[in-house]
């Protein structure tokens, strides 16, 4: 969209109903890429304006980035679109603007330009910063160059090949940078194809900016583990393409990286981060169905977070909090809206899956559909009555609520409804007990009472 242009009503309404397909996710992807471009330019401008010591290097790196983009726009887009690029650029801009108590990592722009030059086939020589004993190239991988004198490594690129050097250590990047090689830890590919539809991801288990705030697995996956993830992705993708084609389309448009997370207590965990559009974190997927469900859940978060960069849906936080049927703690209305939209995706997944599964799997799907449609529906009513929505937010939530209301009218076996009701009451009882205990211990009490 042109800068400042309003979001088309048809796109907003389609997203609000829960889907949107390529027309919506394609637009969100393009606007997030534009955001990355603006942030990278802002790094340079802020460094120059503040006369940062690394500003001359940043200027040279940006010029190389521009040359690479002129030579091969698609190659540079593949680098700049990587989720960690947006996280790094935003953090650096905030640090340069003295809004973060951390050193601005301006020199990382050199690594970005080196990765772009490699992708675009340019001849270049760039000094890049280290991260511990490694020299990372964003969206590609990292060279193991070791610790020692100096604070950088030299990258030499020519005709689509690259060599990283530090002292007597030299690492050759292989012809396919997404394959491991001596001294080179690649961001390994994760791909799947079924019925002519394909998804192409990278396994990002090393970038320092990959998924802020998440419980990251503090090591790379082994080759055996990565192979197991690929197989589970293949089976999950087949399930999505066959039975959940809108989720498949939106996932392929939205997700570019997977990041392994820890699983506290053994429970499957997943996450997205506001400024890492395109990265989906998850613990070791226990089954292809849960892998597919994770896409249905987290892509909803990604869509909504990208939408919020364009349209404010809630008013500024005033301290009010509300009951969320999926959390142990009270939530502000912004968090409640995120949960409603994500669990709309969860309920939608189980709604369709109950028609294709059989036996115990079908019984579980019925119960989970009944549970999450009701939870999202009640939370949507709470958010709608909060008085904390913008006009656009009220319109958005009304469309979401209409989808949920139509699902509430669908037939579900009585035993599934009973199981869902029992689970809802158990959660509410635990929520009351926990938050009474927190209030008695001196913690802030919830700002509003639950409405269920």
C-alpha cells in the first residue's frame, strides 16, 4: 500500500472473520517488508545524526546493500525479510535514540550487506562483527571463527561464493549457504510439498535476534532432530493442504522461519513475537496434528500483530485487566484481543478436523472445538464490553464475534459439550483461587471481574 493509505475495508473485514487468505496475508507480508526497509534506513540515519563511531561503516554497508538490491532485488528481499532483521534494526534504532539501555549494534548492518552481496553475486570485501566466537550472516548462517584478538571477521564475496577470515581461520561458505560445511553452521532448510503446494522455511536455531522474549532452546538441533522436524512438517503440511487449505495458504505467505523452544513441564509450547514477523517458535512437535494446530494458532497472532502496525484496535492501556479463559493471569484488553483471535484459529482448526478424524481423535476434536469456540466467544463479549476498543477495533471484533456466534450454533455431541463445560469451570475456579492468593500476597488484584 502507498504510505498513509487506509487498509482496504474488504481486507480488514476478511481478517476480522478469521481468515483473509492470500489477499490479506500477501498485503501484510509486503507491509512488514516495507517496515524492515524503513528500519534499516533508520539505523543509518540515526547513526549519522548521532555521529556514532560506526556511522562510516554503516554508510558503506548501506551503499553495498543498495548495489545488491539493484543487481538482484529478489536475493536482497530474501535477506531483508528474515524476521531477525526487523528485531535487530528496531533494537538498534531504539538504542541510538537512547530509549534502550544497551549498546547499539550498528556494525551488524555490515553483516546484512555481506549476506545480500553473497546472495546477489556481487564482489565485495566487508568486515563484519562477531557474536561470541562466530560471525553471523543474517538469514544464512554463521562462521565459527573463534575468539581472539580483534572484534570482527572479513567476508569476501564473489560470484555467489563467500569466504570468512579471522587471523589464521578461514571458513568457506558452501555453494548452498543453507547446507552445513566445515566451520559453517547454516540456517537449514525446512520444506514440504503436497498436491502442488509448497512451503519453504529455514530452521533458525542460532540468530541472536530470532525470537525475543521466548524460552529458546539454547543449542542447535542435531541433524537427527532436524530430520525429525522435517518429517513432522511434511506430514503437517499434507494435513493442512488436504483439509485446511486457507491455513496452508496463510502459513506459506506468513512463516519464513521456525525456532526451537524449550517445553517447560513437558507441555508443547509455541510463540510469535511482535517485531519478528514470519518467525514461529515451538517446542519439539509431538505429532503432525499438533504441528498443524500450532500453525493455525500462531499465524493468527502474526496476522493480528502485523495488522496492528497499520490499524490501532485498542485504546492505550489504562491498567484494566480481564479474565481470559486460556491464561492463569488477568489480561489487558490488547492481550485479550490477541487471545480471542488466536483461539478463533484454534477453534476453526478443530471444527474442520472433527469432520475428517475418526475414533478417539474425532472425539477429542469435537471436545476441543466446543471448548475453544465457547472460550473465544465469551472473551470476545468481554472485550466488546470493555470500552477499550477503537472504532476500528469494535468493527473488527464484531466480525470476529459473528463468526464465533455462528459456530456456537453448530451441533456438537453432548459428551463433548459436557467435557468442554467442565474444563471451562475448572479453569475459572483455578483462576479465581490463584488471583485471590496473589491479591492476598500483596500483588495487584484484577482490574475487572470475569464475566463468565
